[in-house]
C-alpha cells in the first residue's frame, strides 16, 4: 500500500506541475501535450516518468539538451513523499482523504505562486467544492468549527491587507479562509503564525545575503504551504510545546 500511495503521489505531482504552471496563464491543462520550452519537442512517455526521466536525462531535454527546471522533479518527489507521510500518519482513516486533497491543493499553489506569484481563483474554487463535500461526510468536531475557522481565516487576512494597504494578496486571503474551513480555528491561527514566521526568517536571511531586495514582493504561498502542513499534522504537539514554555 505504501508503494502504491507513493506512485500515485509521484504521478499526480507531475500533473499538479502542469496545473500550477498552466492555469495562471489561462491555458488548458489537457492540450497541448507537454513539450520542451526551447525546441517545442513533444515529450514521449519515457520522458514523462516522474523524477526518473529527469535523472536519466541529466536534467536536460532529450532532443535539444536545453536545461529542465528542477522544480518539476522536486514537486513530483515532494508530492509522493507527502502522500506517503499522510498515509503513515492517518492510515486508512477517512481523514486521509482530506489530507491528500489538502496536499494536492498545496502542491499546485506552491508551483503557481513560486512561478507567477499568483494563487488562481479557479484552483481555490475547485478545491473549495471538494472540501465542502468532504467535510459533510468527514466533519470536524464540533462540526461548526469549519465555518468559524473560515470566517476567522478570511477576516484576519482581510484586516491585514487593509492595514498594510495591499501587503497581503487576495489569493492569500481566500486561501486562509479555505484553510480555516478545512482545519478549524486553532489550525488556521497557528498556521498563520508559522507561515508568517517562516516568511520572516527566510525573507530576513534573503535580505542579508542579497537574495532579495528591500521592498521587493515575495510569494507568500510557499510559506503558507509549509506552515499549514506542519500545523495540520502536528497541531496538538505544537500547542502542547508552546504552552509548556510558560509553565
């Protein structure tokens, strides 16, 4: 079962790369077939094997030898490993379905926000419908925590956007509303705290070493992904550790 989950994660990770790169540009995720961005060579089946094709081709196009972005195999492998971790964490419990859906959303967002600094509304809307259906059959306890979490996530980010005069994007606001619906109030608040912390640390280091320039906007999506995944799987442990600091 672990091997099957890993393989599904790798295959879906490859598809999520396509979604994350094409949807923000309003392109079809079905046509045309994947091709080399340099020579437009249509990729064959053996060139589309997740991770393995990249390694065997040395990170280059098999036709023109143009460099292939390492983002592709990284996101494929990350999806597979996160799927495997979710299965190891939950087993064959109903919440595993929610976990795999959340990971799928986050992989697409990581790709799109890293590449274009865009969190597509179409992606959020599609997954919002799925999460509503899932939480109907796999509700939080209490069930209304989803609705309070969504309200808190949306309101908190909206207030920050107003106060900072646009410092927070609309995609981030809607994403946190969705995170709140999936995980409830405690999760969305802790997720926001960790996302901000990760962003501040990485941003500070980036400024110090010259990777970022002062006033340069940076994608917040990847930090939301990291903060929320950590919170989703380790929420209780993080809260116990935090409150133990004051004892």
